[in-house]
C-alpha cells in the first residue's frame, strides 16, 4: 500500500503535503514503522461502519449529519493554523452544537466514530 | 603446558587489579595431538605478532587471562593491556543471546525493519554497560567519542533495555528537520512498504 502511495505522491508532487503533516507526526513516533499505524488516514480515506455513525433514534441521519458536518468543517476552517489546538477545536465544536440546538451526542458520537 | 606455582596479578582497565593463584588452574593444553594449537596459544601468538597492545573483550575471558600471561612471558613477549567488559544480560538476568527474540530488536536488520535511525542505534549501543557520568544520555557521534573512557565502563553486568532504545529513537526522530523526517520516512516506506 505505501509503495503505491509514494508513487502517487511522487507523480502528483505533493511533497509539500508531507512537509505539512511532518511536525505533527514526528513528535509521536518512536520508530519509523509506527508511521504506518499513525498516519494511514492522511493518505487513505477510512471506511466507517454506518451503524456506528447514523442512528435514527437520535435523529442522526445521513442528511442531517451531512449538513451539520459541513457546517462544523466550515467553522473549523476558520481556525488559522496557529490556533489548531485541542481546546480551540473543542470550543468551536461545542459552540456549533449549542447554536444549532443540537444534543452533544448527535455530533460528538458520530465524530468520534469517524475519527477513530 | 605446566603452570608455574605463583600468583599472577594484572591491572584490568575495567576491573582494576586482578589476581589469580595458578593453583586454581590445572595445567592446560596449548597444542593438540594433531598439531593444531588451542585458543590460548593461537590467540597470544596472533596478538603478539600483530603487536596488539590493548585487548578489549568480554568478561567471560577474564579467567583465560592469567594463562595467557604465562604464555606471553614464556615466549618473551610483553603482555598487552587488558579490559574486560561486562556482559549484556537479557531482562531475565541471563546472558543475552541471538535467540532472545522476545525482548525487542537485537539484530541490526531488526532495528532497520522497525525503523530505527542509525544514530539512535549507535547512541543506544554506546551506553549499554557504560555510564557517561552525566544526566545527559543523548549524544552526537563526536559527543560520544569525547565522553568515552574505559573508566566509565561499569563493572557490573549490563541489562539490555529495549525501551531505552525506543526512547532514544523517538528523541532523534523528534529532533529531525521536517525535510529530513519526510525523506527518512519515504526512504523507509520505499524499502519496507
């Protein structure tokens, strides 16, 4: 898998993308092999079982989540690179939930499933 | 070879002054019936003819040293300086061997496959059984050379601590420039997938 990713990287010239993620990764690794475990999601879109993400009972449907995740992403994009820190991200997501009269679990639970 | 009855004393660079009474040893074979010399004789002659003046070897050879000193003296050679290094033990307290496959990486190819940087392996190995005498334990190659001294080699056996190797490697990875890190990761992934 990684050899293919490297081939694609080399042909599309996205060395800058690797450089961009480097500072966040290199502080977490004890071996270069661990790059495989920690960084696959930077290069391959993960597949998430739908039943972990959507839940009708909580009114978390594809349409609802699609709309609100776009909203969360839109807000997250307003964070400049320097502010991309745990507290700031949390504050922003919680503010989004409150301003849209959502329950925490409607956004946080599917987010956790998607990001894990 | 018949051993003279006497106490042989020499200064080991690690252990300090060491004495053996030859009464503790039986006379020993230096040449087998088929004309092949044993280790004791061959080792002394090789070293003497090559003018080896400093022998650094594992502690298991310490008890060979008085016998070899007798051979050096009998042949009219000047014995070299000796330094006997402590053994490296596995975490179970047994002498480490290449069959110790469950204590982390021990062979060079295993370190390479796991993605260790050469300087981290060097730093780790250089401090097994040796105390640099400061709180610092991450060294450049020049720093290692500067901090090296036989007086810093510990007398007690060393324990192989793979967690320490991981910690060193993490420190070295963290200290890399982003460019060097990306190059190292890409080279690694190209080689090992």
